[in-house]
């Protein structure tokens, strides 16, 4: 999610809110190699479920949740009502005596934990209304039943904030035990204040962005059993499965949803079906419904009543949809590796039309997915949709929500970023509430390549992992490293303050991968290891320890010093040229973080030489003395001459001979 969305641009443009102290205090402790290079035990142990090479172990298991959903939107009363059947399969080795579900609409209740924790939803969505914060009653459950074998009984359940526990009369057996949960429910759809799920009025009509709209199974895994962190505003951790959902809306609505539209003959006109088929084979964008047709009754197959849109999606952890009577709709073919295809689509209200605006959206979707598929892992879903609505800057499998007024470079960036979330965490299903860097950080990292390569770099370079306006490349990160209140990267996502959430999880998280790729492993080793990590954990649940082990094993380096310094602590990196003595120079390590570094030595005869200092330089000491082989007098020494490293104090990076 791009926070969400305007804060992203704000953070790039403004350097101000961070405490920033240049240099190192005289009282700062000296570098201690024992702290940096001590043997590191990763948080999650190696066992039969998770291997030492960072891949799933030989006994790795994962439970499955399949969904059959029938929602109806009442546009007069702004209410969603639905019936839901969850087929839950217990592949674990454990007997389950209860089941836990997320009921995230309860975040909008007046008594939700989110409000007492600081109102995370509103502040992170950018809707800072004055006056009383809007609220709803959350989910209203009409019935909850359990079907197991031939038995169909009323469930014994309780609601705890944004979670539901179903206590089973008969425990669910391990190794493939299965049951069905039947739920009938309704809730009031939040207005624009709902953030990730909302309805709002565009210039010509309403748009309904529907997410977190059904009770969803919590993950039961080998790390914690039931993972039931409440929904405070950070994102999600969900099981994979197969989805069929049937959205009933007024007949003049168009619906864009995750997955494949199963019944186009029932909800589209013959002309729209023909155009859609044309788009499936066209690299150029094809209009499915034009702006001129938005208010034309002939653009819908019937004039009154309702229509039900059936969507299907496999190997997904979630589905979302958007519905509106005023959508313009266009589409184009996505070319995938091995000759496969998918479909890029955009839906947006007429006021978003424009050659520098949403008319370009499908082109951006198509290019991003083709790039990410070629570089990292093939896109697995039948369609990818960008929606212009009110739940801006948010991502779900196969569908993303962006802003009605977005245009120009920002529309490109936000589209690429939100679409990139299909890889992290939709394909690689990490736990967003616990490890935001594996979601936002990884995705911000892969954005770099899309911005560099689209249209010859038209919207590049995008270096939000490194840059702040007008500064040297790592300035944004320096302000994080210098901030005594900044948490480490390995910190619960809901624990980040709004001021630090982006810099730590997005930018420091992404810059960690930049450093791994460009400075520590090199592109060939990094890309090989990162691609294997994605393949190994596609549609599975990796932890940070799995990522760390995967990059070490396939990257061919013991990286405990980097995991400890960059992710587990907020250590500074500060190398200083402290002495030049004729043909020799001394470099002192004044920080606790170590990184490979380039040192450029210029000699008085006009020649120069670059030396690469590996991290082992600091394995047992804090000073390094270097002399030229031919004893040429040194004129000056510069550490990190290309400004690639997050050096805390650049004033001591260059020294000239006296």
C-alpha cells in the first residue's frame, strides 16, 4: 500500500520531520567488532518445516481456505449483505479445537482497539477530518453454522474486536481434516472515511471499493499456531485457496473484481464481449466501455433490476472488487513468459479520462506486470485491474485501488507500486502485520527497475529507497539511522508511528535490498538468490528468518553482520579518513554497522587508485592502515566517492594531505 497515496510524495519532498545530528558524539562508544560479528541465531529455528537453506522444509505444511461468497450491495441503504461458505482444510499435524477468523469491519466500531491505539486507519489513510470520527457497528451476524460430515450445527462463537473464535464441538482432525463454515451477515458500508473499503460520490455517480468485506480465516502455521493479531490499521496475513464469488448489484453497474469473470454473457453486452476478446489479443489499449457510453442505457444488457457478476480465482489469499454505474473500462493483453497471457484492465470515472491521466493506466499495468514477470516471477492470475476510486493506494490480489485525480508520473509510480504488491505479499505470502519490510520494502525495491526501464526511463529514476529532495542518495536513510526513536526494521508494523512507518518499512526495507544487490552480493548473486526465494515461497508463508537464510545460502555469504546491523538494530555506518602520512593512510570505523566500501586514493603525481574494503576489514579491529605499493605520496583520500553508502557523516569521508 502506498501511504496512501499523497504521503509518499510528501516524504520524498520533505526532509524535515526527522531529528538529524551530523557526525558522532565525542561520548559515542567505539566500534566493537564482537557486537557486529558475534554468531547470530535467527529468530525462527531450522526444523522439518523450514530448511537451513531458507526454503520450505520436507515436512512444510499449510492449511487451506476455499470460499464461496454471495454479496449484495444495497445502494439505497449503503449496506452489504452476504452469505459465505468457507471450506477449511487442516493440513497441520495438530488437532484443532477452535477456529479463528478475521472480522475486520469491526475496526470501524467505536470500541475497536484501533481507536484506543491511536486511530491507525484514519491517520494512515490520510483522511484527517475534524470533529467526531465516523463509526459503524461493524459486522452483524445473522447466523454462523458448522458443517462437518453430515452434521450441520449452530456454531459456538465469540467476537473479540476484529477476530472471531469458533469453538468446535468436535475437534478438527489433522493431516487433511475438513469442515465447512456457513455465515450469513451484513454491515454498513463506510464512507470515504473507511479508507481501504468505502463508497463515495464521483462527479457523475457513486463508486464502491469493497475490501475486507467478508470474514476471512486467520493463518494457523508452524511458527505461532493461530496468528490472531488484531486489525489496527496495518495489513494482512491470510491463507490461500480457491474463490468463487457472486456480486449482485443494480443492473446499470459495472463490477471489476479479482480473478476471472465467469459469466460475461449474463452481465455484458455483445459489443463489450467482442471488445474484450479483441483486448485479449491486443498490445494496444482497447476501450470496452467509452466515456460517451457511460450514461447510455445500451451499454448494459438490461435496464432495471439487478445483475449478478460471478468471479473465480485460484491460488489466492484474498479477493476484492469495485462497483459503479459510471466506470469507463479499457483493457489490453499482458505478455507473460513462455508465451502465456493475462489481461490488463482499468476502470475509472469520466473525470479521470486524459492522455496524461487514467487513459494511460492500462498501459502502465501491462508494462509493470510484463517487467516484474520477466525479472522476478511470472504473474499467475488471469487479470490485473487498476481502479480509480476513493480507497486510494491499496492493493489486493489482481486488483488495486488508486486515486481519481492521479495523473502524470505519480499515476505511473503508484500503479507500478500497487501492482508490484501482487508479488509481495500476494504471491509470496509474508505476514504484513508483523514484517512490513517483506511487503512494502521488497515492493519498493522492485519498483526501481520498472521506473528505470519504462519508456527508456521516462519516469525514472525512482529511488525512494535512497533519495530525499535535493540531498545525497542515502539522506532519507541517514535521518532514520540518526533518529533515536526509530524502531528497527524487525518491528511490528502497527508499532511504527506515522512519521516513521514509511522511512523504516518502505525506504530502509528497500535500501537493504539495494545494498545487498549493489554493494554486498552483486547483481548476479543477488538476483539468482532472490528469484529462488520467490519461487520457493510462492503461495506460501515465509518468515524473515527464511529470507535471511535464503539470501545467505544462495548468495554465498555469511550475512549475520548485516541482518543484525540493518534489520535487528538501527546501527549507523560511519567510516572516516583519520590520517594521511606520506604514502599511507588510516581509516577508522566510527559506527557499529559495517558494509563493503570503496576508497579512492589520489596521489600527488596526478594518478589515482581505488581499493575495495570488504567487511572482513573490521572483523577484529576498528582501524585500517593502507600504504601504496610503490610508496607514492598521497594527495587525498575519499571513502565512498560515488555516494552509494549510508555514511552517517560525510564530512570525515575525505581528507587531503597537509
